[in-house]
C-alpha cells in the first residue's frame, strides 16, 4: 500500500495508530520504570493524525473533496483544509506533555484536545456515510462496496481512542484541571 493511500482508509489508519502505539509502548514495557498505555496511545494517535492531517493538504482534490456531501460542496476545500489543520493541531495538543502546559500556565490541553478530536471524528462520519450512500470509491482506495458501508463503524473506535488516551474516559487519576496540579503527575 502506498503511503498516500493510508489516510483515506480508516482500517489502515487504525493499523497505523495501533502500530505506532505499540512501538511507543514496547520500550516502556521492557526498559521503563513506568508503563503508560495512555501515553503510548496518545503518541500513536498523534503520529496518525500528523500523517493524515498532512495528507489533507496534499490530496484534497483527489481524495477528500469527492467525499463531501453535495450540501457541503460550496465549502468542500475549506472544510478539507480545516479538518487537516485540526488533525495536526489535535496531534500537537495530545502529544505535548501536560506538565509543559502547566509550566506555561496553561490548563490541561491534552484533555481538551482529546475532546475536540472526538467531536471532529464524530463529524467525519458525515463524509463516511456520504461515500457509502453514493456507493462511490475514493481515489487511492481500491476497496469493494462493502468496505464503504463498514467504514463509518470505525469512527467510534477513534472517538473512544481519543477520549481514553487523553484521560477523559476511564481515568483512575482524580487530578484537578488546574495547571499547578499537573506538574510532575502526568507527562
């Protein structure tokens, strides 16, 4: 599979973030004093989002604009570029250590970035359903019709991934959202 094909394919995106998360977690498991699955998952998601966000700018016309529903056609390019920039910004928001935000006097932007990414992933379902309803393919994705029907079902995985990896869901930490409390507690 060519590098440019990975973004449009949700399953490949899932494989990318799982692989990157495992690569981030393996050294922790074998050599680290602390094992942090959420950290590895954040790094995996951040890598995937930087890759796909960049691809929004490189493949807007051939891959992303055709996915847009007709009622958004007038704003297709703007929406594609906005979501690409949002993916890159979200990646930075979840990858920067919370302790750094605290030292800068900022609130915990990792959790905010996780929530905003989850909202973005929810809205991306519109494009996925549009492709499934139209029954059209997407440039660089030589999959059958069944794939495009199943594709929207991957979005909940990404939503939960963003929320879990940033500590919004199922967090054991009862950490206040105040900047000084994050110093030394979360990286």
